[in-house]
């Protein structure tokens, strides 16, 4: 039997319900479309851009640093670095584990970086080629490799205190790398492009690139051969005399060009974190110490220039002790009795120097001290240079007229002593030391040359000739005999200074030994300063610093092609 037909009313209800449901579904779809295309368009567009676009910096090639002979002291090489766009990395924990295994970096550090809401983070900087290969095999979306420069110092520790170093982002942190960072680092660029679903870059019309501008190159006055000899001799001296440290400066007397600036302890600028901060400072420009008897060059020059003494004038140097002010007593290392002014300097008599210096007014002596450049920066390009300490006459004590002429109560740097010595060697001109010869482009076009000021005359030639004869005899038969170099005539002066204790009293166990000299006489090619901090058990400048001077000159005689000089006796017979 056939079923009875459904009532028309029921059929209409079902049709209405179906249509209503269809309208509801289409309404929801329409609302969703409206949301996606209108209200949520900005967010989705941003999300899509984050997934398909990538932008990363293109670091500029840092400028190369050369020595005076064109030898490379610092350059930048291209190395690969791994980066990621955390917004494109889907499963961050898994990606972090895989990247840690491929790069050898800490898993927790990578995971933390991938969890940042950023479009660019570094995963591993300056990695080896095999690391790059392992990362490429991962095929992880949002992870890529880019080349960036790495600063390299091919000669290791050579001139490290002078050069300084740059960090992983090619920013200079110390030394010339810091002082000339704006010149060397150039200008970084950027690359913005698309990538496909696999994370590979898509280069096309949509790619926007700002090319980096390489930094300028720098040519120094340093000679790597001279620098190496100076560093070897300094290391030898510091080790032999168990010193805390030291420095050696070698400079052209007529131009102020620094040929070597050695410091010890040394460090490797390729791995600066392995060295203590104290070991990285450039002692030649940052360390202050009383000059001791080296300062007698200033006193002798002032007396001769002012016509207050002659080299042949005799002065009674007591017999070892000389009472000056109150309970203060001046001492000589050994008793001398009567000495000529020439011999006072030759044998470094404190008593004779103080007696003759009493003829100089405080204002006159102060004028010569400052004329030599003490109490102010020399202007050398090295960062960290200090001014030194030179009290004005208004602040002198009753003891100052006796102690300052022999190198006490003042504090100087090795570079200032080099300027002083050069003024005697070059005939009376104060020169400004310079370490940078020129700045140039990679094509060799000179952008800037040395900024040193013109020399300034501070002494007459007659005065410097007389002081020179004294300094020749210091090495020939005086306190600096261990600085003697067979076949060459050199001039110099020894210095031994007591260091100050925290109490303000002079130490009886801590000293700074120094020697300043130049040669060959009478046509000097170099000026040298040797300063050794806290040698032990021997501490006299003539015993500690003078042999280092001699060792450097012997090591460079062939390289400089130094010709034998006339005998010292002939110099002594020249008219004064």
C-alpha cells in the first residue's frame, strides 16, 4: 500500500529551513570575507610580509691598515653568519634544537632568540664553512646565511696596543681602530627581498638593496721590522729584570714620525678577550711616572741657553750627601767631589745639578719645561694620551727648586720624553709626534695626510751641540755605558725614578728605569725611549734600560744600513 503524501505545510517548512540555513552559511562566509578583506586586511598583510619578506644588514668592508712599507697590519675578510626571522620559523623548539646541533651554539640562547617578536636575529656570527653547509642542509624556513666582514690582524700581537681592535660588528673599541673608527668602518647597507615557501631568497624587481660603502684605508708611519725588533728587545728586558711591564718608542728626530711603539705585556688583537684590560693599554701614552735623571736634559739646556753655566765650569758635588731644605738630603749614587758641569751630566750627579739649577728662577725653569712640551698632550693620534703633571711655580714648595731639576715632583709620559730627546737630536726644534702618515681610498687616492704641526724652535743649535757632547760621554764613559753600540756613536741619558707609595712617600723598592738616546751622532736617524716599570732586583736606568736600547740598535744596524761614526774622542775635541 502506498504512503500518504506529506502535507504541503511540512514541505514548505523544510524548504524555508534549508534556505534560511543556506543564507546563514553564506552570510557567515560573507562576513568572514569582509573581515579578512577589510577589517583584518592590515594584520594579514603584515603577517604575509613577515612570512615572505626578509631584510638584513650588509656590513661595510672596514678599511685596511698598512705600515709605512705597505705591509698589512689589519684587514677585513668575508665570513658567513647564520641569521633567522623568528616570525617565519614555524616550530621554534625543533628549529632551535636543529640549529644548535648544526652551529655548536648554546641551545637556550638560540631558543630565546627565536622566541623574540622580531624580523631578524643572529644565530651564529663568523662561522666556519662546514657550519654554513650544515645549516643549508637543514632547509629550515626563516633561517639563512649572509656574508659579513671579519677583522683580522695577520701579524698577531705586533703593534697590538697601537692598533687596538674592533668588535664583531666591525666597530673600533681600542687604539687606532677606535680613534679612527669613523674613517675605517665605512657605511653599512641593507638588502630587502622576498623568499619562497622553502625559505630561499627570490631576487627580482621587488628586491631593494642599499650597497655598503667601504671604509677608507690608513697608512701608518710604523715600520713592522723596526716594531718587531723593538718588541723583541722589550720582551727580553722585561723578562730578564722581572719587570711589571714597559715600553719602547722609536721616532725620527726631524719629523716626529713614530717608527715603533712597543709595549709589554703583549696581547693578540685577534683574541682581545683573552687578555686583561691592564695588559691592553698603550703605556707609551697613558702611563705617568717621574722622569728622574732623564729630566736633567731640560735643566742643562736651560742653564746653557740662559748663559748661567758653561760645560767647563766646576762645581763641588760634596761627597755623597748634600743638605738642601730642612731635613731633606740629596744623594748621589757615589761620591764625586769636584766635577765640571759636563761631568755633572755625564755621571748624573743630583747634587751638582741641584746646585747649578739654583741659578734658574722658578719661572725660567718652568718656561723651559713647558717649551719642551711637558704638562700638555703631544697631540699624537693615539687615544688615551695624558697631559702629565707639571706644577706651576706658584705651587712649588721650598724643596721644589732642588727636586724638580733632577726629575722629581713632575710626572711625564714616554712619548713626552721622546719629544724632549728629539729636540736635542735635531738641533733645538720641538716636533709633534705622528703615527698616521695618510688616509686613502682603496684605489690609493690620498684623502688626508698627517696633521702634525710645524716644528717650533725652542733652543739654539749651540746649546743642543753642547748638550749632545754631554750625552755622548754619558754613553761613552758615564752612567749609560751599557747603551754603547760598537762602531756607532750614540748619545743618551739614564734615569732612575722612585715610585710613590699610597702614603705619598717615595718607595724604596719600586722604581721606573729609563733611558733616552739617539744616533748615530752627528747625523741622527732615530730617537729612542726605553721605560721599564718596576724591574727587580736591579733597577738603575743604566743597568736595566740602557741594554735594551743597545739591543734594539744592534738589531737594526743592518736594516737601517747605519755607517760607523767618528770616534767619541774627536767629538770631545770639537770647540764648545
